[in-house]
C-alpha cells in the first residue's frame, strides 16, 4: 500500500525524519571531546546530508541539490560511519592515527563504489565486507580487545533495534511517515554513542553529555574530566 500524503503529512514526515538525526549530536560532542577530527567531520557530514535528504524528499523541494543527490551523499556518510563502528571491534580503534588512516581508506573505496551505482546493494556491501575482513584479520592476529561491558551492552541493544527498524523501514509503501526509518536514525545514533566508547575504561551515559552541555555555562565540564581520567 503506497501512501498518498497530504502537504501537512509531508511536513510532519520532514520534521520526524530530519529531527531524528539529531540523536547524532551526543556522538558529535563525544568525538569532539576526544579531538578526533576525521570522525567528527564524518558524524557531522552524515547528520547534515541525511537531514537535507529527508527534507527534500518529504517536501519535494530542491535545497542546493535535488533529493537523489543528497541521498547519494547520505549513503556515503552512512557506509563510512558503519565502517568506523566496525573498527571499534579491533585493536586499531584506540590508535587515532591508525584509525584515521583506515577511515581515509574507507572514504576512498566507498566513494569509488558509490560512483559505480549508489542504488545497487553490492556497492554498499563490498566496502563493508572489506572492513569486516580487516577487523577479522586483526582479531585473528591479536585477539579481541578488552571491551567495556556497559558500552557493549547498551551499544549492542541499540544496534539490535536499529537493524530491526532499518529492515522494516525498507518497505516505504508500508512505513507511514517513514517512522521506522526515523527510529533507525534514533537507535543507530544511540548505538554509535556507546560503541565509540567500546574500549574506554569508563562508559559515559547520555545524561552525562546533556549534563555537560548545561554545566559548561557554569564553568564545569563533567565530560572532559571523565575522559581525562
């Protein structure tokens, strides 16, 4: 069943699917505190391209680029971000220089494969498969790193729901207002926040980031103190 949306429903869909990307903000704050410029750029790029894609798609408007071009950029950001999450399982991740080299390589292969055709599923899967091979080799050679149990638990739970929402959201014709897709944004944002801390000694929680945001105006910086410790 394909939905025939009214203009007000399209406006609501634009709000839901663009605002759900704001769940990447805690990830952006966390990465900023760690001073990882590439990952910071990637998270911001992914959030902005997805927001513009969903606004243009929902309202059938052009904002600098048509929605299909924003969609292509959104794909690039999403695949590169997923490859970074895969790296959290390896000993490469805590080494910022090595992590960034692999992330540059990820961007290189993702851009090339997306140019072969962004709508062919194999061009999405090949770069991801390559990174699974890289991480599998590292685990085979060095074993699993020591994971933070809380980060693994909360990251894994949110990733589980993210995958379910993503799969359900693939059927646009039965996803009213693309709510399942919006929930994919929410859960992948929450999962990323915890998986980025997978190898940290202490896991920060979402409320810590919110607390830090408000406390910075009072001369306090809870999050920075925690990360330094």
